[in-house]
């Protein structure tokens, strides 16, 4: 009998996958974009609280989906079961050629950039180091899922504690607080303009909050998944909301809204206010650890989607093979590592990042739709966890996803059109693959 994936992950492992998949580099940078777009302390904090509410709605949606369709590949399996194989294939296609590989390449370069500065290496070492990190992690994850999960746990606990120390330090060290609720909104901004500014601020916030779906990719490697995976998603998202909201309270408390809006390195400025001149180095090290943690997770989870596609005959057959020694889909892992390394090497990742959010939120919204479909087509399916306030929670999540996608067509039309073109190319590829059944 052919070897299969092994259930080696605990509830704690799964929860740390959720946290690590969300807390990357965004929380160290994106708060200044939010502050720039909304202007006042009240609106800055309101955006991050609202983002947390949307993230929680997403957690509810994915927690139920994980119990109704507890199959490897997460969203790929949901879309395959709800809408047919084409929808599932397009999700995997976008993951490999837009979302995961582009974001992973960009984060690898960011990680290497900070590491090179800290170590004192020449700037020319950034790209080779980024490629080396991706290749090394691909080989590391070929050793099996448990070593990767242990590394995820160590990095995630470490960076979360470090961020917590920044927050505590902010409220211990700082004198006069920048948190004020007068005025609530920028002078002269109201009505439709205020709503537009608020949703503009939500985009970078939701980019930072994204990632709760990662644990669903490895559902068949989680012990007692029907019980543990929903709990892991909710626990992980709750931790992230607490971290993100408290960090932004710290940013506003120490820096104030105006300084936050003009600082492209808010975490470094916060750390400098707490630790002095060495603060920037402290944050640089924290960003290296955090981005490396994201890379580690990306090479561990997303390849399970390509494995699931290959099992269905929609990807190279080699990707469906599991190592008899490590129970890892080695070819699928290597595929993700090689494609991401190629993007990092070719410097195409920056363009891909522009439409990564576009593709990501199409499929997030579709996940909400799939939950509505399963409630109708599988009403008696076991649901150890059912999304509360149905159907309002999934409808809210769908509406927000549609709003982001439509807004990107308005504000970043080129990126939305290019992303749409890449998705469209996936349709004839799917039809050709089914016809030829590439082995």
C-alpha cells in the first residue's frame, strides 16, 4: 500500500500554524498606511478592531468548513466539493502562480534584506540569500511535517513574546499618551468620504490579518482534526487579534497618530523610544525571525494543496507521492520551493504582490459562498463546530471580500486585470490537463 500523510500535529501545533500564518512582516509596517489613510487615533484603532471582527468572521467560516470537508488542501477541497473541480483547480493555480509563490518570494527577499543589514554583508548578497533560504527550507520540510511544526512553534512563541514585550514596554516607558478621541474623525471629512477613507484603511489591515486558512491545508495531518482544527483556528485568530490591537494601541500611545502616519518603520520607532538607539536593531532582528517563520510555514502548508490536486489528477503525478520514511509530499514541497525561488531570483515578486491580495480575497469570498452551499446540500453533515449567527456571519465575510475585489478594480485596475488574466489562463490549462491526464 502506498504511504500516506501521517497525523502528527497536535492542537497546539495547529494553533501556532494559524498564528504564524498571520503574524508576518505586515504588523511592523502596515500600521503607518492605516494611520495615513484615516488620520485620527479613534479611526486607527477602529480599523484594527473592525479588521479583527472580519478576521473572526473568517475564522468562524473556515472552522465550520474544516469539519464539513476535513480533507487535505483546505480551500481546494471545499471548492472542489461545492462547485466542481475547475474552481478547486483555479484556487491551486492562483496559489502556485500568484498568491503563495509571489508572497513567499517577497518575504524571502525582505528577510534576507534585514539579515544582510544586521550581519553587515554587501547588498548583492540579498537575492542569493533569499534563494538559499527557500531551497534550504524546502529540503528541511521534506524531512516530514513534525520538524517543521516544532520550528513553527518555537518561532511563533518567540516572536509573539517579543511583540508582547514591545507593548508592555510602550506603556511602562512612555509619558504623555498619544491616544485621544478628540476629534473622532479628521476635520472636514464626513459622509461618503469618511466611509471611503475607512475602507481604504481596512485594506492594509486585512492584508496583515490574512492567513487563518493555513491550518486547513494540513487537516489530514492533525490528530482528531474535526475537534482540534476548529479550536485551533479560533484560538489562533483570537491571539492575533489581541496582539494586533494591543500593538496598535502601543503605536498610537507612544508615537501619536501624526507621527505614526509619517513613519514607514513604526515598529523601529516604537522600539527606539523604548530601548534607545539599539531599538532599530532589536526590531530588525524581530522582523528577520518573523519573516523566516512565515517562510517556514509557507513551505510546509501550501504544498499540501498541490498534493491534493495531484491525487485528483490535476497536477503532476509525482506531487501525489508521499515519502515512505517521512510521510511528506516531497515533490509538492520542492515544487513550491523552486517556483518561489525562481520568482525571488527573477525579481518578478513585486509585481505579483500587487495582485496577490486580489486573488486571495476572491477565494476567501468564495469560501463563504461554499459554506452557504454546504448548509443547503449537506444539512445533516456532522458539524462539531457550526458558525454562529448563520447566515449573517458568512454573508458579512462574503460582502467584505467582494468589496475588496471591486475596490481593487477601481483603485488598482491594472493589478486586478492582470490577476484576472492569470486566473483566466488557468481555465484552458485545466481543460487541457483533464484531457491529457499528464503523468
